C-alpha cells in the first residue's frame, strides 16, 4: 500500500506533527482528530490547523474543528433545562436556558455566533455560566 507523508500544524505553528496516510480522506480524518483537544473552556472554540504535503508545503488545506464545551455537572443526575428569553441576533437567535434543579448553571445558545480569528458568522455556539460559585 502506498502512503503519503503529511504535515499538520496549528495556526500559530506552536504544535505540529507528521504522519502518513493512504488517501487524502484518511489524512483529513487524521487532521480533524488531531485538531480536537480537550478544552476546559465553558464556551465553544474553533481550532484551526493546516494540513500540507510534507514534501510540498505549498499544497495545503486549512481545517477548522469546532469544539463544544462539556456540559458541567448538575447537583441532580442531569440538568433539566428551561428556556428563558430569546433574542434576535444577526441572522439567528440567542437564548438562555436555566437548570430547573437550581444548581446554578445557565446555558446560552447562539445560532449566529462568529469565529473571531476568521470572522466567519452564522455558526452555532454554546456557553455555560454559573451564578452559584459553588457549582463550578
């Protein structure tokens, strides 16, 4: 089986790696998996990486992987979200949901979020905030 050597780096070139893949689809899948990282952020982040041929760096592809936050734990078995106010926002809406168990967590969903480094709009983001410092 013939493989091709690829190079991958994050947008600030602080982290990089080389790997081999049999197909370009396989290389893209590896790059997307490489771009996913555990984040303890309480909001959606977009991780940008560049995939290139190891022997021809001018042949490259930009890949963005959306990383949504893990839902913080509830004092009960799981959250029971109740929707609050909804507001128009750009071409979408934003709404905040509060956990009915009184655990202190709210979840904000934005259907017209934007990726600050690229300015791309129309993305969906989720963020969590606690009004009860004991919940964090």
